[in-house]
């Protein structure tokens, strides 16, 4: 996705020429947080020693990754309270701690039960106590759940630590770099617990979550030409939903999960179409001599935003599905593409070219004001978190494809590089519970 010739072809070329090296899963590198993060202490949980996962450490890491919290190192803690009676506020005030988390784990049927408590140190009060349980092989989910509740209680924004991400990883043979393996990967939002959903010797592109988070749509070249598939995440069952000559690309789910929008060139020119998954009925949405691509649905399902070069350069447009009325949404910059709307519909994120460099930008839908969110080069494929606070995107670091994240106010940034191969095309899941 670099020139006006064909947005789709450029996306493909960018992916095809990725390279890979060693083996490891995604890791977190926090590069920027807010200026005055909230100081919080997450005490090692009672009976947590010896378990396969350090629950309290994961909670602290989740909160730190948000960029809004500064967890106190365990070595600096003056005590390790295991119950309310052990909490001495003066000790924590002396460390400058604003919030304190204690908890413990107890064996339960088939797994463990976690209890955790949040304390407001400055006001010397218990904020809440919660209990949750999970199977013994799912302790990380307990940690993410606890972090979500703590984050929401303090910030007023729903946490996304329990959500998932999908992305495409490209592994190249060191002896013959043209021999590549493409993997569709599924992981926790922090990059842990990677699972391979699909492996192919042909390119995989544009993975997109269904609204309920149980299916994923993507483009595969396994039939030697691009085709769109829908795959059930739990069972792996797949269905090919397009098989037209030419371009079949850029799938996007409708808000109710009943339709897909995508790009077809079966009539000679790339246009936006929709497919009713229940009836198999196709409907052509756009009619233009230009290239119309990269559809994304509005939250109410009544319109689609898309990229088109009908004005000479790629810009973002919106079409009303009932009336066919089309309006241009972007006017700043000579290139705007790969757009999507925040859950509340107030912000549109996109790939924006400034001074010949591709960055991720956010545009206020009401005012049209644009703010640049990233400072790296070759940034692409933004995907907004379901709480609308952050977004994932793909970028380059030292010539290698990695994932990165940035808050919508650009105050928080972190990276998720992989030691195994180049990673591209991220998509953040909806809320899953």
C-alpha cells in the first residue's frame, strides 16, 4: 500500500517482501507513557508461589503496558500484606503509592479461585473485593480479568487486557528467502499464548474479527488467486466465500455480523460489494471508474467508509447504503487510506502520508481535525481497541516488520516485536465477555 496504482497490489507486495529470522513469541517494549502515571503496588498474591503463572506480576505488567500506571517494584515494597488487616496505609504513602492491590489463590474444582482487593491509599479505604475462577491451565485469564477491573475502576474506561489479537506472521527460509511460510496467528492482547490458526505457503492478508469474536475473515492466495475465507476460531472450520476472477480482497464485517463488505474486480474495476452470509446474495455498493477499496462499516451499519482515488489521490469517502450518496471525508494530505472508525464513531483512524512518510493519523469526524499519532515510518494497518483508547498498527523497526500500539491521544506507545519473523496486518478483537 504505497502508490496510487493499486492499493491492494501494494499491500500484497509489501507483505511478500518481508523477511524473518529467529524464533520467539511477541514481546512488549513500552516506549512512552503519560507524564504522571498512577503509582500502584500489586503485592505478590497469597499461595501464588510455585504456580505456572505469576498472576500478580501479569496484573502489574498489564497496568504498566497501558502507560497510565507505574507499578512499584516488589523489591521496594515495605511489606507484603495478605489480608485487609495487614494493610498499613502509612507504609504505602511513604512510597508515594496511590493504589494497592492484594489477593490470593485457592484450589477450586478443576482449577483455582482468585480473590483480589483494590485499596485507595490516599483515602485509606477498600475500593472493592472481587472473586473469579478459572481452569488450572488458564491462569493468565484470571490475571487479565483482574487487571481489566482495576483499570476500569481507576480510569473509568473499560479494560482490554482480556481481549485478543490476530496478525499475519511471515517466515522466510534463510537459504532461499523466496521460500516463505505465512501464518495467521492468535494471541492475548499482550502477545502471550500464541496459537496458529492457519499456515500457508501462499500469502495471507487482511484478517478481520467478526463482531462476536468467534470468526475471522481473511484473504488467502492458496488457490493461486486471492479469495476470501471465513474461519471459525474454535473449530478451525473454514468456508470460502468468494472465488471470482481478479481481485477478491479487504473483507470487513457488518456490525451485526450478518454481512461482509469487500472489494471485487469481477466486472473489470475494483468496486465495493457486500455479501449476505445467510442468503449468499451479493450487492454492488460503488460504481466508479476509479479504484474503490478498503471498506469499513459505520457503527450503525447504514454506511461504509472506503478508500478511493476518484479525486486523483487515495482519500477516504463514505457512502450511504440506502441512498448511494457519497461524500469525501479527508482533505488534508495527499494520501489517506486504510480507515476505520472508533466504537463511538467520533474518531476515524487511517494511514496518512505527510512529507512523503506514512504515519497513522486520527481525524475528528465532527470537525475534520487531524492529529498524527506515530513518528515511525511505513506505518500501516491500524486497528482500534474495542474501548477506543488505543490502536494496533504495523510498522518497521531495523528493517523488520513489527507490531506497535499507540493511544488515540498519542500519549502512550509500546511495541510488540517478534524474534521469529516479520509480523503484519494486526486486528484487535472485540470484547469477548
